[in-house]
């Protein structure tokens, strides 16, 4: 049996009843209240009050501290009570009042639990929506970056294609001019032969000159390239004579590249190019370094520069031209520009049709393009 509390006290105002219950050192307190009932249970003590007037339970409150529980009951009617409790209820009436109070308490607890659950649900939903919005914004930002990169790459490609078209037009013009000169030389030989002339040695020389004209131009350009050395750059003053030799630097770069030290090879080619920008092999080899270092746009630029220097197109420089086209094609493919890459490989195969490695790579690119189309 619980011990009934008798040392509680109460006071009132016109609107509120205050009940003070000493807790006798107990810290665990259970309070049940309704509009007509109050129970304060702190085992083994129990205070049970059947209120003499109705109160507004929703506006009432309880505070526990300093060893005392203070219950504030908001009156339904603004008046002073004569008594705190009614002591004349029979057992059945008290049981019914207790059951109503307990039922109301359970409903109140269920409603509070439901509200908490709905609040957590709304908070979770809001958090999820916020995260989805953030992810959507991040996707949009990444897509904008991709679009900007694609536009930049497309613009660079168009500029490069325009430059290549100009080079092709100039090459076509030079070829037409060469063919015209050859036709004139052949016609001159034919006219001399028909007129019974004896210029056999001169005629033979004219025919041979038309065949080797481009070879001689290529050799002349190579000889001039070896003579053009820019050694007047201020920061190159401290270099030794050997270090100012582009061919020596090219050999050093080749050795670094073979050892897998692509950054050192790149630095060697950079210095060599600063000394002499007329040697095609320097640009072609630097393009190979850029491919290894994944600088694909720079690889395209250097391969294009090498091809500009590899003119006129003669048998002597055919291998170098094929390499430059393959390197430029590889860079295009790494940028996922497979159609442009395939075009470079096909150009390389026109120069070196029996190269099995280039044939195999070109077929791989065709397979990728066909797979993308499907």
C-alpha cells in the first residue's frame, strides 16, 4: 500500500490553483491530471485529489525542483474555491474519475507521439528535399562546366581545322604549281626532241630537276633549321655550348623519355624549341610527352606545328609525318573526338599503309564510333 501524502499545501488566485507537494527526497515522480482529477505518485508516496471544481488541464502545468513538485491548475471559472478537493465521492465514482483521467492521459500521450512522428517525418522530408536540391544544383554546375569545356574544345578544334584547311589549300596550290612546272618541262623536252635538237644532257637535267625539286626544298629547309639558333635569350646565357645545342637537348629528351621521366623530357624539348623553332622532331617529340602527361590539347598543338614544319611532303620525311598524325589522332581520341582521331589515323595509313599497329588502332577507333552510333 502506498503512503498517502498529507503534508501538501495549496493556494489560489482568481484564475489559478497552486499545489505544493514535498517529495521527501524522491526524484522519480509520476503526475496524472485531468479537468477533475490530480494524482502525484512518487513511490512509496501518493497524493490523489478529486478536485472540487473543474480546471483546464491543457493550460495547467507542473514543475519539479528543490525537492518540491508545484502543480499549477488553470481554473475553468474565475472565482475562489472554498475547498481544494471533494471527499464525499464513493468508490465507484472515484474509479470512474480515475479511468477518465487515465484515458485522457493516454489520448494526450498518443497525440503527442503522433505529433512528434509527423514532425520527424516533415523534417526528414525537408532534409531529403534540400539534399535533392543541392544534388540537382551540383549536377547543373558540373553540366555547365562540361558544356563550357565542350564549347572551348569545339572552338579550338574549329580554329585548328581552319588553320589546317589553309595549310591544305597552300599545299594544293604548291602541288598544282609543281605539276604545271613539270608539264612545262616535259613539253619543252618534247618540243626539243621534235625539232631535232641535241640538248640531251640539258633535257635529262630538266626532267631530273622536276622530280627532285621538292626533295631539295626539304633538304634546304632542314639545313636552314640547323643554322637557326636563338642563343640571345637572357636566361640561356649561363648554359654551356653543349647545352645550347638543340640536337644535344633533343637527344637528352629522348633518353629521359625512354627512361619514363616524361617531365624531364618535356623540359629538355622546351629548351631546345626556345633555341630553335624550326626543327619538326622537337615538336613531335614534345607532343609525345604531352600525351604521356595527359596534356591532350597541347599534344594537338605540337603535332600540328610539327606537320607544318614537315613540308613539303617527301619520302624523306614520310615516317615523321605519319608519327605526327598518329600522335594528333591519339590526342583527339583521348578527348573523345573519335571521328577526328580516325581521320588522323587514316592519313597516317595513306603515308604508311603497311603499318600493322596503326591499322589495328584505326580499327579499334572505328569499333568505338560504331558502338556509339548504335
